């Protein structure tokens, strides 16, 4: 018995077959930005100064973040960029992660399938996410749901969906330096907790010494001229 397919089924099968054959893109890049680039190089590409970066941790490794917010074009709002902002993260001076937040107005009405299809046009066929949830830190720390992923031995691209209908984002990260950076951040936080009591004591001693110095200075000025 021969199986007969309707034209609609044939179109769907053809579409699925084409999607499966999408060539893999360069997962280490997002537009003109590339993982591994220096802070200075990335800042120059955005038109910012590298001094605008925030130091998140200086030990046991230096972790820095540079926030770039795209300003919509006032001359042609209909053609403004779909990206609202990007947070660039650097491990020992090298770009290891890009957190992209898409403009809600530009993604309004788009489904997860629509977004996956769009990103697949750049990076190739998507695969099932390794994690259902990820941490997305761009202006706020939030747990986001992973919609789809694109992976190779060096890089991981993750399409994520923000909670409460706040839209979509993309995380482009280095498979190696991303792990090293997170370990360094965790160790830095542990060291901060261990040293917190000592730092608090030193701060109290400094404040007491500063107060005594102010009193001594005032005494020198006020004692000679004081008349009861």
C-alpha cells in the first residue's frame, strides 16, 4: 500500500528537511563581536571607552563587564535595531560572554519557534538545550528559560525567554573561559565571605581613628580661645 501525502504535508516535510540541513555558523561571533576579543577592542567597536567597564572581581582572576545600550534612531524608528542592549563580560581581559537583550517592541508577537528560526538562520540547526534554565545577568539577575541552543566544542549560543513576558535574549559564551570565569567569581565570593569580619573590624578601627583625628584637630583650635 502506497502512502499518499497531501501538498501541505509535503511542504512541512520539505521545511523540516531544509532546517535540518542548515549550515553551522560561527558560534564564537555575534554580529561584529567575537569571543576572545580584548576589552579595548570591544569597547572601540561599541564607541565606548574601556574605562567604562565595571570590575566584578579582581581575584583569583579579573572579571569585568561592559554594558552597551543601543539608542534607537530618531530619524527612522521603523528601522531601529532589534537589540536593546548587550552586556559584554571579560575574563582576564578576554571577551568570554555576550548577553544580548532584544527590544520588546521588535519581538512583540513573535513565538519561540519564530525566534529559533531566526537565530538558526545565523548559526545553523538548533539542538535541545543542555539546561532548561540559565542565569541571565544584564542590569538585573534573573533565571531565564532556555528555548534552544547551538553548540560546538568552543562556544555555546543560547536563546532564552525572560519571565513574565519580558521578551527574548541571547547568550553567546565561551565553553572554556565561561567555566573558568564562573569558578573565579565563586571563589572571589567565598574569599569575600571569609574576609568580611576582618574587613569590618578594620573599617571600624579606621572610623574611630578618623573621629579621634578630627577631635584632636578641633581641640587644638578651640582650647586656646575657649572662655568659660
